[in-house]
C-alpha cells in the first residue's frame, strides 16, 4: 500500500528553498573537486622537496660520521706513536756512551717489528767542560715515530753522565736519562 500524504505549505517552502540552493551547492562541489586536483599536484611537489631535504641531510650526516671516524683513527695512531716513543726512551735508559748507537738501532728495530709504525732513533754524544765543574758527558737521542714517510711524533731524550761519576744536579743518579718536555706531533 501506498500512502499519499499531502505536503503542507511549510514543507513545500523548505523543499523549494533547498531546490533553489542546489545549483550553488553543485558549483561548490565542482570547485572543491578542482581544488582537490590542484592540491594533489602540490602534494607531489611537497613530497619531492621533502625527499630532497631528507637526502641532503642524510648525505651531510654520512660525511660527518666518516670524518669523525677518520679523526678517531688519527687520534689513536698519534696516541700509539707517543706511547711507542715513551717506551723507546725507557729502553734507552740502559745506554752508555760506548753502546748508544747499537742500542738505539736495536730498540728501533724491535719496536718497528712489534708495531705497525716505523721507529727511528738517532744518537749523538756531546761533552761540556766548565772551569769549576767536572766534564759533563752525554748522549742526545732523537726518537721519531712515523707512518710511512710521515713523522707522527718526535721525542728527545738525554743521558747525562759526568767524567768523575758524580751525580748530575745533585738529584739524578749517574746513568739516568733526563726526559725532555720537548715533544711534538706531526713534525713540530
């Protein structure tokens, strides 16, 4: 069964007003669809720009990480070189004026074999005589630790001795090596 209802004047008026507003509503829907198409194009552009920014930041981060690792390796190599030079200076405490060059060659070859760095030790003897003091005899060692042909660190060490076997400076015993504060890295 079908019911027929008569629409009252207030309902008719509402329907007429709703019907008259349909063209602007359709127009607004078409405008929104047009904007949606334009927005999808700008969304693609935004994604491309965001991808470019992300890629450039990733490349910068990768370079920064690689540079940090390189500096870490250089610092480790320099620290190892300084420790090797200190070790060589300790071993050279046994040197006398007569065996200084042989001991220097021996210590340098042993340390070079044990480590991945080259060790070169040069020695030179010296003497100094003042009128009122005993003759001062000594050996100057120059310990150079290098990687290939590039020096990493240079350490100087001296062995001081007096001719009449008295202690030098009153505090250092005969046959001791006086350590120098003169250390440098990279050829300094």
